[in-house]
C-alpha cells in the first residue's frame, strides 16, 4: 500500500490511503502492546487467616521458566510449615499474630493491612458463642 501511495501523482501527505495506512499501523501497535501486557503472569501469596498479600510477583515472557524452581521450593516449605503446625489453637494464634507483626515491622504490610489482617485472624480464632437469652425486665 505504501508503494502504491509513493508511485501516485498525488503528494503522499494528501493521499486518501494514508489515513488507512495510519489506522492499520496504529491498530497493529495497539494490538502488540495489548498482547505484551496480556502475556504477563502474576503469582500472589496470601496469609492463611489474615488474607493479607505477602508476596506478589509479576513476570513477563520467559521469566517464569526461571521462577519455577523457586516456586517448587516455596511450595515444599509451605508444606513443611503446614506439617509442623502447632497443636493448640492458642499457640497457632500466637505464631500467626507474631508473624503478621514481623511482616509489618519489616515493611511488607502497611499499618492498615496489618490491622485488617489482625481482625480477620482474631475473628477466625475466636470461637462463636451462642447468644445469651435476655430476661425481661422486672416489673
């Protein structure tokens, strides 16, 4: 198409096909950008009861091949940690709160994320108590 515009007697900047070429080129660039954006993958790791994002990694083409050994080791460590869980709920609650506090102290969690996670952890570990029946007031 560009060769046909060049061979035409009309100046190239006034040719009608120039708009079509520009539109096709623009769509090609946009499609390339969208395709590059869509080929990224994101791995997110959330805490168990706090539901707080602890790790987020976004990689493009080719980076996940190098990340696979790390993810395999991470999964193995998570399985080991699950197997070594504390026996009582109180010990588990203490460990989980301690870890969330450590993550806040090193800057992984913001203060708002920490507080929201703390509330979710405490809500999960607090046993549901049945409502108490209210007695009618004395006359």
